[in-house]
C-alpha cells in the first residue's frame, strides 16, 4: 500500500539541525522506507512501546525518524533525531524515552 509522507513542522525543524548531506540521507531513507508498507515491521521499521514521541520508528544508520500512521494513507513524521550509543538526541538535546 502506498502512503503519503508529511513532515510536520516539528520534524522539519529537527531536519534543519543536520548538515545538508545528512538531510539527504534522511530524506532519501524516508522516501525509500516509508512510502510503501510503512506498517510492516522490518529490520529498519519497528513499532515502539508507548512513549511520548511516536508509536513507530525508522532507523537509517544512526538517525531515527519517528512517525505516526494517520487513517487513510498518510504518515506524519513527528521527530527526527540520532542515536549515540544508547542515547537519543533530537536537535542536539538528549531525550529520554
């Protein structure tokens, strides 16, 4: 099933934190892995335990894309961050899940 991916303003702000080549990697990963079958868990996509950010996560290298499935065929990307060991950072600030 094909999905329409929408970056929410919060995710757009998160994306501007990264350098241009990192933004390309992230956006290419979103286009590749979330456009089709975003509801199927894979090595890169997984459903998360209840948390304050989002119910789904996409992993692209050490980058993390958090998203919500909206009824119909839309995906809202709500946050973009990166992992450093076991710590998650969004806009350079550590976030506890």
